[in-house]
């Protein structure tokens, strides 16, 4: 699957869900796995930074805007 689910976690950081290849749609996976009330976005893999060394500095709003 070439999509990922990102959401803003309780600590203000960004969490990434990598969906398993299953019978659920990505929307169903988001509904099931994203904590209630957390903003989320379904994005292309290419929209997520490759360099994870500063992942704790990622900003949900910036990732959603595609920066």
C-alpha cells in the first residue's frame, strides 16, 4: 500500500500508521486505529520525510500541508 495515516498524538508529535495488507480500506483502518478526537490525514508515502533522525520535531500541520 502506498498510503500512510498520520495523526497528531497526545504529546503534540506525529504518529504514522503503516497499514497492513488486509481486507480493510485505509479509511476503515484510520477509523479503527487513530485515537478518537485526534486529527489525521491519509497521505502518500512520498509525503513523509525519509530522514527520521529528527522525527520528534515533525509538525502535523506542516506534513498535512505537504511541506
